C-alpha cells in the first residue's frame, strides 16, 4: 500500500467518524482532523455503557475501517485501581480480563462509590484522555501524578469541595492544556510540588483557595504561555523554589501578600517578558538564590520590605534593562549573597547607587555589582 492510499483511507475514516458523531449528537469542531477526533468522539453519551459502582472508561477502537467509541464498567475497587499506572512505562491496563491501550482512552466517568481518595498515578499518561466527569465531593485527598501527561486534556475540572491534599505533579506535562483551573472551593493548605509544571500552552485562570498556606516547588514552572492575573491568597506563608520560572510570556503585576515569610530559589527566573510592578509583602525575611534572574526586560522600581534578613545568590542577576536600584530600608538585613545585581549593565549610567545605610549588612558575597561599575 502506498503512502497516498493510506492517507486516502485515513481521510475516509475521519469523514465517516464525523458523520457518526453528528448523527449521535456529539460535539463537533468546524473541521474534524486527526488532532481533535478523539475529543469529538468522547462527547458521545455512553457508547451503550453506563457507569458501574466505580465508574466507566470510554475508549476508541477501529472496527471495519471506522473509529468507534466503546466503554467498560468499573465494578470493583480492583477495576478502579487498574487506572493507576506507571506512566509511559505501562502502555495498557486490564479490566475484567480486557486489555485496553491507554492511548485509546478518551473519557472517565465517576460512579456511585463514595470515594475518599484518588490513589497515586490515577489516569497517569492517558495521553488522549479529553474528558472527566465532576469529582465527587467525598474525595478529601488526591495522590501524586493525578492526570499527569494527559496531553489532550483541556477541560475545567471540578475539584472536590472537601479536597484537603494533592500529591506532586498534579496536572503536570499536560502540554495542550489551556482551560481554567479553579481550586477556590477546596480546603487545600498546600499547593504541591510541580503542580501544572510544563503545561506549555496553559494561559487560563488559576484560582487558589483562601485556605492555602504554602506554595510548593516548581508550581507553574515552564508554563511558557501563561500571562494571567495570579492572586496569591493572604493566608500564604511560604513560596517554594522555581515559582513561575521560565514562564516566558508572564507580564502581569504580582503582589506577594503580607503573610509570606520566605521566597524560595529561582523565583520568576527567566521570565523574559516580565516588566510589571512587583509588590513584596512586609513580612518577608528570606529571599532565595536567583531571585528574578534573567528577567531581561524588567525595569521597575523595587522596594525591599523592612522585615528582610537575607538575600541569596544572584539577586536580579542579568536583569540587563534595569535602571532602578532597589530601595533598602531593612534594619534586619545582615547577609547579601554572591553576584548581587550581577551584569545589570544599564545601572552604570543612572548616576545612582546601592544605599545600604539603613541595613545591618555584615556579609556581602563575591561579585557584588560585577559588570555595573
């Protein structure tokens, strides 16, 4: 069979699938193609399968040259746990003796079981999964890798109103995700490490709960398209490493609330587009290494809080457009790390200077103002 004939057969199958979905009342894009076929088929009601006690999975199969939707009931806790897989190391799952390729699964619907938790690796690497029903409010905890690498998933999720904990890597590596993520009705006190990291196309609204006390490491790291207002709740006390790092499009004013005492390493590192106001809360005591390093267009006045005690290595490193010296009225500031304002070359023409007279700095690292004077 030639390549042209294979393409012709594929086009015929897509056209047939389009008509099938339309006749059954599914939601259709203006033009169906290989990229949106799975999501369109997933909008069909139930493929003749209603959820069992633990829900139902829906998946695509080829039948007589056509792509059709099939479903399988999850009737036992073992069926439910079969959805927890070892990422891309496991290509299929087995339910009731039936092997199903993970890459063919497009939808999961919860059942009537009163679940209190979702285990680790739930729906991990179901790469074409595009839909999930509302999460039951009985769920109080979600394990690590929840829906990680579900690359086609672009649906707003109803998180349980009673949700208290989420494991690391929740929704990470969902490359096409752009839908809003609303956690405001949950009872979370901590946002986990790697939450939504590497969601390269994400530019939806992320809404955090008023109960939140800490933001973990690498939250929203490498969300290259993200540039929405992000309101950090007043309840937050600490921000972990790599917060908003490599968010190359981010250019929205950001306020660190008054309850935050520590900011981790690489805060907003390499936010190439960022040139908006940043307001630092009046309780911050420590700022980690590489704070806003390589924010190459950033040129805003920055006032450091009076509560500040220490600044890590490479503070504002290579912010090459900066023409404002930060203001320090920090009587408790004793330590400044290496490479402070390193290679901020435009500062040299401002006629200004770093004024540390209102601090108690006793230790300054090497490379202080290197490349400025």
